[in-house]
C-alpha cells in the first residue's frame, strides 16, 4: 500500500517513519514533508515548489490532487490546522480513506469554548471556566477571581494561546494582549478563562474510531496509548518561557494504574459518549492534556491529533504495526485491535535554534556524528530542517525553532535518558540549545 502523510514537523517525520516500518507499506508520500522525511527509507516529499501545478490550488485541493495522482490507499493527517479546515472531509469525499477527524470533530481543538461546552455537557472532569468576547468583562472576571488563573485564546494559536497567570497583573496583561490581537491575532478575540488547577501535567494520546455505523453496532471506541509527558519550558527545572515542547518521555513512573483508571472513567468514557451523541465522524487520534490533581485527573484540553514532541517518545514504544492500527481506525475494527507495548522507557530531548522561542536564525548546517548516534541506538526525528537543494546532497539546514529530537529506548529510564543524551552529543549546528533534564526529577511542570 501507498500512504499520504500531511505535515512538515517532527510528529510527521515520526508518523512517516513508523508507517514505513510496516511490511504493508510500499511508499510514504509526505506533503510537504521536511528534511527528515526527504531522506527516510521508503519516504518521498512532494511540495508545491517542486510541482508548479499545485501552487495555485488550496492546500486541501492540492492534497486531494496528490492523493489521486499518486494513487494512495489512505492518508494520515498530522497537524491541527488542515483538520480544522476540513482536509479529512475533502479526502473522504474524493474517495481517499483518511486518519484524522472531519471538521466537526476537529472543532474540539479549533475552539476552546466549544470544547469546554462539550466537556461540561457530557460530564468530562475538567476545570471550571467562563467564556468572554468583551475585554472589559473578561478583565472584571479575572479581578473578581484573582490569581493564579488561566487565560486561553479560543482559536488555534500554535501552542501560544495559553497563559498561566500567577499574578493579577499577568492575568490582566494576558487578557489585553490576547484580545487586542497583539499576541495571537484573531484567535484571541474570544477567551476562555479557567480556574487554576494544582497538580502535574501529563499527556495521553489515543486512537479514535467513531462513525454512525460503529456507534449503532457498539464498536465505537477510544483506545488510550501509554501516558507521556512534554516539557514545555525552555530551561532546565521547568523555568523560562513556554515553547512548543523541549522534549518528552514515555511512559511515566509517577502515573499509577489508579490514575489511569480514573482517567478512563471520568474523561475518556464521557468523551466517547459525547462524540457518539454529537454524531461526529471521528476516525483519527485525540490528545488529552491532563492535570493530575489531588481530586484525580482533570482534562485541560483536547487536541485532535497526535502531540508533538510526545509522538517522538510514544510511537517508538509501539510493539504493533502502526499501519494496521490506522486501518482499524478507518474501517471500524479498532475495538478488537490489540495494542502491545514495549517494556522500558523512551526519552526524546529536543534541540532548538538559538533565540527560540523568540527571534532565531535559519539556514544553519546540521552535522551528525553517525557513530555516536548509532552506538546509542537512537533515532533522530527532524522537525525544523530542510534538505539543502544540491544534487545528491544529504546536508540538512535548520528551518525552524524546534529543529530535531533524539529519541532513545532503554530497559530503564536511566538507560534511555543516557542513550538519548549520548546521541544528542552527536548533533551540532550553530546556536543549538537543548534542555539537559528531560524526564528527571524536578523537570516536570507543576502548578
């Protein structure tokens, strides 16, 4: 089979790599892909720059055009923006089976307000919140509640629309910056303001297969993956500004079976009930952002796709065929699909460009000490890098803030951690920066 993967980040490189490992897959077409998928076995990038006939098409139309011309058997959508724009709807309408929710389901991430309404309606354990479109009303609310408090832009904001305000001044500034459009543009015109939850954050990624047919025959389901943790702060010790993610670890020694059972009962099951009741065609993945509080896990947000960089730590732990999982999601047999996981741990620190998450330079050459990386048994997943446009050149140049992750497995956390950082020592580019404490005590963010 031939498969289309939509996206250009570290998550998409990991998805493409995992699919390419399947004996079922002959080729992975990446649109647009990145410098990692450009050199990954069985993978091939297609971009509008290389195909002028695609340049005047919308992204959805270009994806459908590539899917048809390449005769792909199915598609997997990585990022949230195209899902919110209805790319899954367009591909299914064109006869291309797709892993990724249609636009109605994708709205659970595209609108924080809609997702909170959904959570409250179906009894999902979550933080109390109110929604505002008027700045003065929002300011009056945070003044009445005090700090700490959480201020969220309603729309998609590439991970930059959430402010955990520890003081009233911070909360008021967040309201003004978001609603005035200076922080995240139109995404902040509507705000969701939430109570501050005390606890530690984790991520639970999951496979989802819900259709009208599967709801009717009792086969609709959500199956959770191993819990993981992203480290959002730039600096060691969970300090510094928020980022798109400085590294991830999977599974988590501090998450108990009781916590996961409470998650299933109070968050996952009500979410499934809601997807069925709202008649959503949701065949894809969901990311539960959770806070583990003294009262059990509470849902912070839904993402309607795999997380980044969690994907770089979770997918290597799979001891089953990822392509078969995708088929089960699409054809409604997920309920009988058995997910087996490797024992041990996966650690994936991320290397970023100097200056990130603020201003940073691009075009820095990346060099790899392959012997060091191979000795560590690590896999380098590329996020923000492109292949230099020279004939037969494997050279990669930085093109983003988060450049790559070194993901390594070990029978113990300590072994995985050492291997990941041994591999990171084999990567060099000008201005390269990474945290030294991913997964260590004190590295996790807590409120």
